[in-house]
C-alpha cells in the first residue's frame, strides 16, 4: 500500500509494480469534512512520503498481513488504520486532524522509531516533539502496553546492527553510524551488552553459534 484515494465513482488504479489492494469503507461523517472537500480528494493519489499518518496506516496494515502484527486483534488493527486514514485525508484537505487515540499514537511512535534508528538524538523527547505531544504522553502510551520507548529503540537498533553485520561488508564504524551510535567504542560496548558478543565476534561466528535475540515486529 503506497497511497490512498477515495471516490464514489468508478475509476482506474495504476500501480508501477506488483501491489496488494486493501479497501476500507469509511462513513463520510467520520471525516468531519464537507462533502465538497471530500469530493476534491476523490480518486487522488496521496504519497506516503509526505503524509506521516498515511505512512503509519500503510505500515500498520502491512504488519497485520505480514506475519508480525502490531495488534493481535485484526478488528483493532483496522479501527486504528481507519483512524489514521481519516487523519491523513484531513491533512490532505488542509484541515486540522483530531487528537489520535493511544493505539494510533503507539503505531505512529513505532513507525517514527523504525524510520529514525540512525538518528543519534532519537529518544522520547524527539518522539514527543515530532508528534506534538508531551514527553509524559509518550511514556504513558508505552507504559500502557508494558513497554518503554527507550528499550524499543535499543532493541531495534540491535536488530539492525545484527542484520548489517551479517548481511553486509560494512566496516563496524559504518554499522555503528547506521544504528544511531556514531562512537564505535560505545557501539561495541552496547552491542556486547545486548548480544553477548562483540560486533567482530558476531560477524565472524557461524550463524548457529550466535546468541539469539528477539526481534519484535517493526512498523
């Protein structure tokens, strides 16, 4: 899913490559927009690159059908995806979006983390600033799910480091930069603490002897 469009009239969809199509039927009154404003958006492609809410909705739906769902309940996934789609369309219509539910914020926070693992400043304050919410809200949204944002950042950075060390020939300092830890010494110390091996040892060891680490579904 790389975009979205809405219309009551027949239209053709053209995709540049193989694509999956998911149709969400949303009551027009959910959008809180005049029919004329919705009509102006009908059958108009929207880019996930410029619309964060649409990007989150797309990632969320893909997670449901990709074997690592963010929410175990499919109905919950679709409700949150619909909420994000409404926010995306309001943004396209230059209208202020209503505050997102904690489920939608959680999906958005996780998408932001996954997209910014290479940013050394990625943390709760940065996540809060990007979403226009308080630091307390970020902590609360994760705490409601028995999680901590900082722990998720650390886990996903470790998972990325493992992948880069295994599947590329990048020097360890370059891997460190791509994982948001530009100091190679700090990176090596952090990696050893999380994995039980140094980056060099992990890269050199046969796959079956490396220490496993759980990799959560990524939005």
